C-alpha cells in the first residue's frame, strides 16, 4: 500500500512552475538598476524638449507678428505679459507668456483690449534684451534683440534667439554674447 506515492518518486512526475526567490530577486535588481540609469536621462530629455518647444513657439510668434505687420500695414507689437495676463508689462522677463497686439508697446501696456491678436504661454524661463518688439509696416524692428530660453534645471540646455533689425530670427543652441541662464 502506497500512502504517499509522490514522496517515493521525489516529485519528478510534475513539471515545476513559477520562479524561485533567487530568480525574482535578480530580476528586481536588474529593474532597479535600469530605472536608476533611465530616470535622470529622461529628465534631461524632457527639459531639452521644453526649451526646444518654447523656442519654436517664440519663433512662430515672431514670424506671425512680422507677417501681420506687413499684411495689415500697421505696427504690430510682441510684448511680455504681466502675471494676470491682461496687459503687457515693461520688463525683460517673458516668463508669464507674451502677446501679439496691434499698435505700440505703450498702448499694449495699458490694456490688451480689442487690439489683441494672439497670446502665447511660456512654460519655462524666457529673458529678453528688451521689454517688447514692434514691427513696422515693412516687417522691420528698430534694433537687434535677443531672447534667451532657459531650462528649469539651470543646466546648459538653453537656446538664444536673435531678432535682427530686418526681422530675421537666428537660433543659437547654447547662446552667445556671454548670455547665460
């Protein structure tokens, strides 16, 4: 009489299923090492994408303002918004966003009103050499202007845009003229 036939044959009848504790611990260790390496690299990618996206939006808004000035035959101003977003401000910080308005900078600082053409948000720090840019009916500005877009980590992933007096935008990856975040 065999009461425990499995003991006599040593459990060789069935196939073992599942993972051993050692296999599970090795898998978890590899996963932790991979995540430890990947997370900082991913944060760098996200920061660079934010800088690139803001730079592209700023270039698009500059080109939009310039084309509107030429098309309408009027002055069009690109200026930084105040914290409330209801008027332009006299500041070189464009981090609250910026607006494209019809008319001069002085008019835009009073109120955006009906002259507002478009508003753009800034997700990261943007500094400029001026408190606003006005394009004339030929699409030109009075002076050369630079805009510096900085990543939030304060690293080297910043961009500088230079707006020439004829309205051309030049993009530099790491900035120049000793401009830094």
